[in-house]
């Protein structure tokens, strides 16, 4: 199964999960049970999120002391954010995340070689999040973020090896939905597209410069409001 099919399957599962746990997808809160008083969430304040999921890295192309092409298996992702709700629909957050994926193909100067290795991908970003239906049980949202990304590669073949790391500018776009469990806690599912700017890794005999590293992230997580 190629990367696009695997990504499509993961996104399908993501949104199927959202719908499964969202009986009020198009409406307001269900009326509280008799004798139960509902307290709506506060308009502002701090929150924490923890998340984990699947990482898809696009093929990586580099030039320098050698022309390098790398392909990756489906990987893993985990992270957390500390955010502040500026208003009912707008929040800002600081995020840290890390993940990794094993090599699934490696070519040197256009020739395929035996290979082993992996790439660790990490990021630190500041995100701005906008919720379309704030203070509702089900709330879709979008966001953008900028920060720094880190690529730590260990690519080994009989003729060439890269064992190095570098950092570069990162941007990402985010889309997802949140399902409130209590006024303080909620479940969320989201998709992220990220792009790490040009970076250079040292290999056998010299450096290899990669134009960019694009990632697709499908994650599930929980948010807790302080």
C-alpha cells in the first residue's frame, strides 16, 4: 500500500471516529438530564493537550556530495501543547512533538542500494487555533503554526551513510474537531500538514542539502482546561 492510500485510510478512520462520538454533530448541547445542572466552559484560561498518532513523511530528495533519495514507512507521533484561550473561539498554544519513521527505500545517484536506518522528526511551534462553534459539545476548528523543526537521520547503505541532524524553519496547518466530555475535558481528532524548510545533513565525504521535508500527521488526543 502506498503512502497516499495509507494516509487516506487514516484520515477516514479519524473522521469516522469523530462522527461515531458526536451524536450532536449538527446541533447544540443535548438538554441536561432531570436534576443535572450543566456548567458551560469558561471563555478564557489555560489548557493542556496530549496527543499521539500516525506520521507520514513524504519522499526526501537531496543533492550535494551525492544525490540521495529516501522513502519512509508509516511512523509514529506523540506530543503535547500548553495553550491559552483568548476568547471563546480563539486560542494560542505552544506545542512540542516528536516522531519517527523507518526507511522504506534508499537510492544513491539514481541507483537503489541495500539500506537500513530511520529518521526522527521533532518540532516546536506556536499555533493559532480558531473554533467555528465555541462553547458547543462538538466544535470543528482550524489552525496555523510556525516554529522550528528537527530532522535526525541515520541512513546506512554499503556505499554511503548519513548520521547527522539539523534544524530549520517549520510551518503547519491544522484541521480537526473537538468533542466535549465535561466542561474541563474534551477529546479531539485532527490532521496536520507540516513543511520543514531546507536543511543539510553530513554524509560520507560531505554534506547533502534537502529542499524540504513534508509531513502528514493524523492524531487523537485529550484537552484539559485549568
